[in-house]
C-alpha cells in the first residue's frame, strides 16, 4: 500500500476491486459484498473512485492491498488521511495477517502500540534498530528513543 492512492478514478469501487482481483487471479465474486461491508464501503460500491472522500479512497487502497496471499506486505504511511475508525479497522486487519509486514510511519503512538521492531533510517542507511519491548523496558517511548537516536532532532 503506497502512501499516495494510485486508484483508477474512472472506475467504480466494485470495478477497481474486480480489476485487482483479476490481476492477482482471485475469484472474489462470492466475497465482494462481505469485503465491502467489512470495510464499510457497501454504499460506495457503485460510486466512481473520483467521487470518494480521501478517507474512503484510503479504505479502498487498504482493501486492495490486503487481497490475496503474500509472504511480505509493505505499507507506506497507510493511515494517512484516515479517520480514527478507519485507523482501528486497519490495525485490526493487520493483526490478522500471518505474513511478514513492514509499515513505514512517523506516528510514534502507532509504533508504541502495534510494532515489535523499529528501524531508524538516515540518509538511506540503517542508523539504529531495536525491539520495541526493549525500548519500553528502559521507560522510553518510541518518540523519546527516536529523538535520542537522532540527536534530539525531529
């Protein structure tokens, strides 16, 4: 899931879902209603992507990213533009994934709550990495650890 939505504005939500399912060789015909309902997109099923709100587009992008099986899933700033309910939906679905997941985020609260490891990149190189539990065991939040590792800079 990319930080920017790369959805096809001239397709409906249903058509976009069918297209991605076809490219992944998935038969979703019997599950489409259930998927749209679980992502609270049933009412938008026949709406053009271009007519959706920013948050609805993020939900569609998330739904598409979660289709099918993958050994590794990468999410770049997945909750950007989502309301709190959608963010909760994202994390509840992420907890169900059995494959490896990499999430790029600047939301320290989400890292504190949902992550097991953090990697700090500087100039394209790994500057530091740590277990979230170890950081917490030192009475630090991810934000304080980050600031400490980054010389106090944001």
